[in-house]
C-alpha cells in the first residue's frame, strides 16, 4: 500500500529506511547496480539506518557517504541486561531475572566465579569492574585463589564471555539454554550446535543437515585450524593460550576458494583480515578437536607429538582441543582416545573425563586408579617430580559417583565415619637441640601424621554441622568466621591458607570425634606438635641431620623452589624425602604450624594454647 505514496513520502522525508546486512549483498553481477541504487537514494536525502559488519565495511566498494557509528561488543552489564530483557519480553516466567543470571554465570564460568562475584557485590562493586579491574578493591576480603580465578576468567582468550559480547552469538547461547534448560557442559556438543547454526544462517544447511558446500567448508576449516595450531606450536606461540593467525593468501589456499573465506567470516567463524584468525580461540580449538577425531579414524594420530615422552607433563597448547575432541567423540572412539591419552598424558585424560561432559563409569575410573596411583611414588618410571605431580593431580581431581576422590591412599582421605583418615607414624623418645638455642629438649614418644592435612580432610571439618562453625572449638582463641579458600583445590593436596587459629580448632574437633568413634583413647589428644617434637619427627632424633633425609640439600627429595613445580603437589610423591618409614613432606610442599611460638621456648613442656596474640 506504500507504493502509490512512495515518491511523495520520500520527497517529504517522511520515510526511514532500515537496511540490515549491507555486507550480505550477494557478490554477483548485480551487486554494483544495487549499491548504485542505494547511493542514489541517499543522495535524494532519504533517512536510513544501515548496518554492516565492521570488517566488511573496510571494503571500498561498500563505502557510503554517511555518518558512521561503531557498535562495540557488549560489556558484561549489557550482556546481563540483554538476557534479562529478552526473557522478560518472551514471558518466560516470574523468575526471568533469576534465569537470566543463571544463563549469564554459566557463560561466564559457573558457580565458582559467581561466588567470587558475590564477594565483590557485597563490597558494592559494579559488574563491569569485576571483569575489568586490574586489582581487587582494598575493602574486599577475597582470597588469593578467588582473585586468580577472577583474573583467569577476565583475561582468558578462551572465555565464552568473548563470544557472548556478540549480540547474535549471545542470542544463540540463550536459544540453546531455552531448548536444553542449560548451557551444555559438553563444550564439544555446544560448539557442534553453535557452528551448525552459524553455517545455517549463511544458507549452508538444509533443515538439520549441512549442505554439500557446508560440509566442504567445515572440513576446510578443520584443515585450516589444524595447520594454524601446528604452525603456532612449532614457533612456540600457543602454550599459554595465545590466539594464532595465518596469512590471508595461505588461508584461501587451504579453504580452496576465496568465497569460502567470505562465508566463514559472514558466519562469525573467521576474521577476514590480514592476517586471518578465528573469531574466538575456542572455535579454532573446536575445529582442531574435530580434525583430531579424523586423524584417529585414519590411524595417523600420535599424541606423543603433542606431549613428548621426556616432558609430557608440561603444557603444550593442545589440551583444550583434546578435551573438546573427547566430548565430541562417539563411545568407541572416546575410549580409544582416552586410552591413548592415559599413556601420553594422564592429567589431560583426567581433565577430559572431568570437563568434557561425557559420562564415565565408576568401574572405569577404578581401573584408572589401579593404573595411576602406584605411579605417584614410582621413581623408576617417573624420576621427574613434574611427572609424579601431574599424576597426583589426575587422581586428585577425579571423583567417583559418591564424591570420593580417586586417590584412596591411607592417610589422604576420610574414614567410613567421614573423619580425616590419619596414617599415624610412631616417633621414638629423644633429646633434641634446636639450631638457635644451646639447651636440650626432652621429647616423649608420640605419633605424627604421615602426610600434611589434605584438602579433603580439612574440608570435612569445614562442612561438618558441628565443625568449623561451632563456637566450642574456638574457646579462648581468636575466631575466624569463614575459612579462606585454598589456592590449589585437589583433594589429595595439602590444605594451605589455614591460620594457626584454624589449625587448633581442627585438632580439637578431630580429637573429640575420634574419641567418640573409638579411634582415640579418652586420655589421648590430637594437637599441633611443639617445635622440638616436630624436629624429632622430621629427623628421627638425629641432631646431625639438617634435613629429614640427611645433612646435604637434595632438590629431588622435596617440592621446593628448585623443583620448579611452582605449586603444591599431592602429598607423599617424594617417598625418599624422609628417614626410612618416616613422615613425608616435612620439608617442602607447605609450611607447617607448631604449637608454640617460633623461638619462644620458655616453657619446654609447652602443650597449652598460647593466647597472647597472632604468631
């Protein structure tokens, strides 16, 4: 009905043209004619809002003599606002805001990062500040680990927040959520759907299948990603997750035709620039993962190319692609890939089981435990501490259906009563001389734990209804309201970030609970050792030993600065770092609390709590 009045409305400037997707004009013989008609229309003074992808608008043939506004990627606050408004407009339900927040934090990284944000929100910080601030505010009590997690999410090139900053991709996230009720934990499945929808928008799919050209483009993108990944690793570009690039001419050569580069760029898969890159590193790793599955099918994949035998525990840059490949594989290929991973890099195998979104039977995990657990202390097979530490992490992060960690060594986990399972070592009586005093300290026989208290064991105290939160354990000492988060959370690693004022209530709690279960006599007590008791346990009473193993320093016998692990390790992976049968990790891994103040030795029988102040 507009046609009869078109010229009149145009002349009176009462028409507003909304022209979406200038970059989507077909690249055919009519393209220049259509652009000419558009320029002629604008020259007549027509009001228009025209959209075009920023990368495409660099094409001189598309340039129009109009004012331009660059729309920047959505920041976190606008992402959340979009989700909230979209759900409200769609009438999803009364809990639109709750649903929007759930989707947002699933995209951002899950409940762990959401809990960190809760601390920032209490401190009255803005959401954008949370994702962009270089340092936490001074009035925030977040732990070092929480800040590390925030920095990782904010700075990681693989964060899905970078994808969500694109309105169309954010809309796709939401559609997947509304259809499945969640953002799939299996990133391989998520990106399968993602890429299919992106190619479908470019008319490269019919119904629920890719067209012939869609299949060809997808295969060429796998080849492109594979070439970029291998080349980047050869030049040492990726190990820390740095995005990779390739010359435009080489990209076209691999893709087979220039129009494929155009279609991939239009689908938001590639950036058509010089050089070419994938729009998001996870997209590149997705296509690498798909190619890995093809290489397995063809019998050409040797995972030791990615993780050489002499240094398999070091990051190579292939980890994320491998996790995606495991998630995308069918059950038969999946088991074959995991079997190969177990031989090449047990830690990546464990991470793949945990993070890929696959279902993995408890019996198979128990088989993994039988294979891996002995290797933690196998110095002949794994003389390098880094190898044993990686295997320790593997059995420390995996759990069975009942939440029991795979590492079930005596002294590392919990008893059937849910109490810390302590492996006690008998320490004989003796006389100890400390290096900064000349007097001798008499030590009575006692027992000490073979390993430092693990994350699993201290967490039992934190989680117990009558544990950390019960005031009676804090009698006459300074109370800490909430425990600090541990920096490294593997169940079989020593718990750190524990103050002396938390260690004492833990011992009091464990004493009472052990007595109640018959694990401890009524007259027996679990407490921190005095400094001279600790020295007796560390050296077996040998005053000539400077270290638990002897007089001379040996960096291969403990987790120290010189062992270059740069973090805690599973307890007990240095079996020779003590006297025969002695307690482990007395040197290295973590610092340990003693009952008395350091170098405060007035009371040689100091078995009472020092209430005078902080140590």
